[in-house]
C-alpha cells in the first residue's frame, strides 16, 4: 500500500493523497517495462506483466478530503478513470480510531505488547502496523495503514484530522 501524505489546502480543508512523484515513478516504470518487453526478437510476457502491474500502481487513486466548511469527508478510490466517490457528512461520523497491531518475535500479542516493544526492540525489528480508521454509523473504513515504525506520523495525521473535523479520536 502506498503511503498517503497529508496536505493542508486551507484552514478548513486537508487532504490525504498519494504523492505525485510516486505516481509519476510508477507510470514511467510502466513505460520502461513496456518498451523493454518490445525489444529483441519478440514480445516479452514478463515485461508486459510488469508493465501492467506498475501501470495499475500509477493509475491507482486513494484520496481523502476532510472539509470542515462543508462538514463532510469525501473518499475517492479506484483506478483512473474509473474512480468511485463516497461522501460522509460529519453527522454520520462517530470517531476516528487508531488500531495498533503488533507482535513480539516470540509471538506474544496483546495490550502490553505496545509498551514492551517500545522498550525492548528497535523499530525495524518490530512486526506490526498501525491503522487509522474512520467509524461511521454504518461501517468502519480504513484510511491508512503503515508499518509500526511510522506510528508517530500516523498519530500526528490522525490528531490533525480529528481536530479539524471536531470528531473524537480513539485508540485500541
């Protein structure tokens, strides 16, 4: 999963989106694999497969807009040009939620693991992830999931979005 970056558009609007440079990278890589697959005596099937995979990564849309003025959250997802859009009015939102999923090398899991891991292991040895979720009245949506070593980044993002929307942030 590609990392989404937080961008402040105005005091009342922020967005989470894929970095433009990552999108450009995957599109250029797709072009490279496509050209590479055409070289030689015939068409390389492996080159075409890699070209299609990297093209899909370059055309993938995962976009969140948090708008305090309009009192709504907009989520766009899919593959360009086939993008679906969902709009959630603030009145339908119950909370933003951070979920920590971490396992120690010995397989231990649970509430105390988070504290133990921070004391015992360097972040690159920690196995797990942290997810930012949006809870609505109907369903729970995953906004972003990052490796556990990026916990500080996702907590900061969650805090900023929660403050902007004036919706509580909970932890698990």
